[in-house]
C-alpha cells in the first residue's frame, strides 16, 4: 500500500525552482535539495526519482506560471502597444528587484543545460515558441487595427521582441538598474510606431 505524501508538491516545486535558479542545475547537489526542500531523501527519490526529474518538474512549473501571467495580460489589455509594454515589463519586473542577480530561470536553463540535454532543449524551444506566438498574435491584431504602423512582418517583429526579452533577462545577471531596462523597453516599443 502506497504511503500518502506528508508534503505539498507545489510548495516543494516552488522551493526547488529557487534552489536551481540560484545555484544552477550543475551547482545544486542532492544534499542541497534535501536540506532546502524540507523533505527526506527517500521522499525526494520516491516522488521525483532523481535530480533531473525534479529539475524538469520545476522548469515546467515555472513555465506554466509564466504562461498564465502572459495570458492574463493579453486577455486584460486592449491596446496592442500597451499589451507589448506590459509583457516587456513582466519580463523584467522581478529581475530588477533581485539582489542575487539570478536572471531568468528559463534562460539560465537554456544556457547551462539545454546544449547538453535534449529534454530541456525541447522545453526551452516550446517556451520560446509559445512566447513568440503570444507576441505575434498581439502584433498581428495591432497591425490589423492600425495601432501598429511598422510594416515589418508580424512574425519577424515577434522574434525581435523575444530576442530583446532574452537580452534583458541575461543583462539582469549583472545589473538591476531600472534605467537600463526602461531604456530597452522604450526603444523596443518605439519599433512599433
């Protein structure tokens, strides 16, 4: 008969995200996870099998949370430019207050793990495609309504924004100066005039 878990898996995943985010995948040991998650080593192995599986689950949880925030902005903002601005601000908001300069968990995984791990690579590519599609839909609607004047292809513009977002997320590893991000966001928005 299977034992019931005496811990909240969502809480464990939230803690795991923070550990992996701060230390990186390779810098996080199983002992770090046991010490920080508040569950026994046997519970960790019984639930997640190994560090890699826990990392994948943490990355999935992070992606799902981010996707929900993006969808909320898209659903609740009427102007295309304002939607794009809010999405860019969402991408940098937490980064600017992070005293540890962790950057973005997904981008960190892309740089550290994805080149050597096909499963993580696939997750990062899927995340990028979902973000690109979200920006594409907003840009396309903005072009159709006349709110966005730029004559460039909507798909190309979406890819440009994704590149700007990733650049800001990497920049956050070394600085959290709000003026840096404000300038980047303003210039990115100006592309749509």
